[in-house]
């Protein structure tokens, strides 16, 4: 007969493999969007925002910092529950959601500041699409973290049973990494 | 009601198979309309506008709503049984993936009554699909349908990947996995990595059409070739999504009906992986006529030749398996042999198309249409039909009539060649694809008539299959657990299997676990002694 521990290990294996497959597909999705962006940019001699000054980088730079910080916090949340610290887990998950919300607000601000519209040549569309799909993923990540927070409040997790926190963290790292690549592609390169 | 709520992999498999078969018949009817229109010069069966809608929906239906779901149906039913598991990894997601597929199919077809079906061909080239040139809602239905079908396939593929990696019975190492499972693992990986490109392509088109972005609008900094690159980066791997499950079925059927283990098990397994990898490096061979730089032409031409190698390896492995085997020429083996013969023609015409000067000459002609139907009808559909006759006893406890099965095979094989061999010749004679009619002085009339006669033979062959099905299902189940004296675990349980599949999860000691159990004196592990 299968023991409870074996059953839990099996379910954890399924969750981790499943999420990895999802992230692989998501990575190709964003990779394709970025390739489309490069394809359009390279086929156009005059690409707006090609030489942005350092002053232009303040808002997106701050935003990038906030998202990186949130990734650090969610890794701490995971460590807290591995120690059995349920209070610490809840506090850190909330902080992640808060930082996510600040990031979304910052992205909105940035988009309005640039004054771009989806219909402004190909550039406006590609900027809008890249930032939009990434923002959607951050919001999805926030929903996932909120669900983990609610389960944490109900006492669902323990030092040995917190696979949902773990995979939420993986998703959050992924969303952060995607933004870093996008930031480099859109602003720096 | 219990069928609507089911999360059992066998029932979902049957739902996929039956829905896919219904769409196959619809796509077949569309093909018949096309052949009626083209049977004679200056045909008047369809007006040009409707003709465009019908051939677009024929391609879209056969690829996304028929052949893909039929492969998924067999995978759903068989993979847990083949690897000795009780179900897939995520049964509820499995049901979700089926219902999203149904929704996508309904959405696609609701375009007909709601303002006209999409009419720009199954690959919907931009900028033709931009609002300025396709103002109707057909393309929007097509986009939304594709998005849902892509979502369904992605969910399903992730489920199969996790199932195959995590839920194999004790002793079922990768090196002992049935070839069909290998083939479907690669198929699922291809889907996960190729579909996002299609998703991006159609999302950008949707934004262009609905939000006024300019991704494919050359006048505003966009690029029309962006569509072709994105689409074919998905589109060519898609060919392998359509053919690999059929190759997997053939690799199961040929050994069982030759009474021999598969020749070169490992190379057959790894050749699927090689096909999967190479499949991602050949997309621009669909774009040889778009003015690519010479270096790109050379690379993509060479890659396209290279993909013939792992494919050829499989062909020779099947032939070597049959060589000196005790062949039983039952219907499943006939269809498998049909697959091999027809797929070779599809493959060789494919290699011809990889030669750039030939491609420049016959691009967008009936040569290409003939080639792709030898691959997808002669290949995929023959392979899937072999699977139907082979696994029907497992799924229903009844065996289909051999006499009617052979009649089905004969009609379909002759009909298929009567349709598509003339296509290849018509292409060489210069007949472009997608034209709604032609004039009598172009010299294409008799070959077109021949093709239309062949199409009727194919249609009749499927009526024979339907009659066979109805006749068999009206008889009581015979409960044959293992009518073919087969090799693999799905035949170890009752037919049809109980909801839990196996009373006890089997332990696997070789590549032909059931054969070893039934014939210990000839077990595979003795062969080395």
C-alpha cells in the first residue's frame, strides 16, 4: 500500500513537472513576442526610443528594482514556511502582493508618461503588447499569491507540506525574469 | 450525463475520438464539395466566395479539429494503459482540455451562419487577413477558434508530458516504453514549444484587426513576413504533431502482426526525438519564394534534407520488422503497410520540394497539395485508421469485421491514389492551388475528373467503415481481452478495461511485458542467452 508520504511526494512531483512544462510554454510565448519585437525593430532604420537618456530610465529602473525585491521576498516566504513560521509566511506573501500592485501602477504610469498608443506605428503596438502581456502575468501571479495567502491563513501549510507556496514562488521568479529580459530589450539594448 | 462530467481518461479518449471523427466527416464533406466544383472546367457547384470559405474550413478542420484530436483520443485512452497507470496526471485538466476543444470547434463553425466563414486559407497570410482586405468577421472567428484550440492542446500536452514522466509502472524505464508513448511524448513536447508561436501570431493579428496596431502593416513600420515566420515556426512542427502519433501506432501494429519485436527499438524511439528537434529548424522552407538571402535558403534546404534521415530510419525499421516475420495480413497491418507505402511518396515529394529550384517552380501549385495529402492523408489518416482497427476490441470488447475492413482498406487505398497522384501531375502541369475553377483549354480537365472520382471512392470507403461500426456495435460484446495475441500492457486488462484499469499495478521487466508473461519460453530476456 502507498503511504501518505509517498502519495504526497507523488503529488509534489506532478505539480513541479506540470509547472515546469507550463513555464516552458510561457517562456516560448514571451521569447516569440520578443523575437517579433526584434524582427520589427531591425527591419526599421529609425526606431523611436533607440537612444533613451539615463533620465528616461528612472521609472522603469525603479520598477525593475521593485519586482526584483518582490522576488526576494517570496523566496523568504518559502524559507519561512520551511522553518514552520506561519506568521512570517503570511506577512511576506502580503508584501509580495503589495509590491506587485506597486509595480503594476508604475507600469501604467510609465505607459502614460511615454504617451504611446497601440496604433502609433508598429512601435507603439509592440511596446503596448509586450508590457500588456507581462502585466497580465504579474496580475495572474498576484492572484496565485493571494490564493496561497488565503490558504496560509486557513493553516493549510506546514514545514513539510507547502508545495503550493513553492510553485507560486517559481511562477513569480519566472515573471520577474521575463521582465528583466524585456527591460533590457526595450530600454537598454 | 455521466459522460458530460467524466474525468476518466478512457471516456475522455472516446469523446475525443468521436468528436474528432464527426469533424473528420464534416471536413470530408467539404473536400467532396471542392472535388465536385473542380470535377469539370467552369464548375458551378460553389461560387468563388463560398469556395474560398470551404477550402479554408477544410484545411482548418482536418488539421485542428480532426487529425489532432483523433491522435489525442488514442493517446488519452491508451497511454495510461500502455504505461501501467490508473489515469493521467491531472484528470480534471484532461476534461477541461476536451471541452475547450469542443468550444473552439463550435466557435470556428459558428462563423458560417454569423457572417461567413474565414476564407484566407488555413495559414491565413497577413496582410490579406488584415481588416482592410478581409473586413468580415470570419477571420476573427478563426483567430478565437485557434486560440481556444491552442489552449486545449497546450493543457493536454502538459498533462501527457507529466503523465509519461511521472506515472510509469515500476520497471517501465524510458528504454522499455512502447513506441507509441515515445512518439506521443515527443508530440506533446513539440506542441508545448511550437504552439506559443501560433498564439503570438494570431494575437498580434487580433490586435491589428481590433485595436489598430500595425504588426503586419508594412505602411506603418510592420512587416508582413513576420506572420509567415511566426506561423511556420509553428506550422512545420505541426506537421510532426500530426504524423508522429500515426508513426507510433504503426510501430505498435507492425511488430504484433509480424510476430516479431520491433527492429531497432532504440533508433525508432530516438528518431522521433530527432524529428522533433529538426522539425523546429526547417520552417523557412515554406518561404523559399519570399526572397530570403541565399545563405538562409541553403541552410533551410539542407535542414529539410536532413529530416528525411530519421524518417527513413523508421521506414527501414518497419520493413526489417516485417522481413521474415510471420505476417498476419489483418486490417490493422494492411493500413500500416498502406501508411508506409503512401508516406514514402509523401516523403520523397517533400525532399523534392526541399530542392530550391524545384520549389520555385511548383510552389503554390497542386504539386504541394498532392505532397501534403500523401503525408497527412496517406500518412496520418492511414496510421490512425490502423489504430482504430487495432484498438477497437480493447475499447469496445468487439472486433470489427475483417471482410468489411479489407474492403474499406482497398477502396481507400485506390481512391487516395486516384485523387492525389493526379494532383502531383496537375501541379507539374502548372495548376495553381486554391483556384475555384479553370477553363477547358488548360488541359487539366481529365486529371481533375479522375481526382473527383477517387474522392468518391474514399467517401464510399468511409461509409463501409460506418456500416462496419454499426453492425459490430449491434452485436453483444465478446469481451476479448487480447484478440491479437499482442505485446503491451493495454491487452493485459479486460476489454473494455475497468475504471481503475488494473487490479494491481503491473511490474514491467521488458519491452514486451505481456508477451513475456504469456510466452515465458520465448521471453525477450531469454533472447540474449
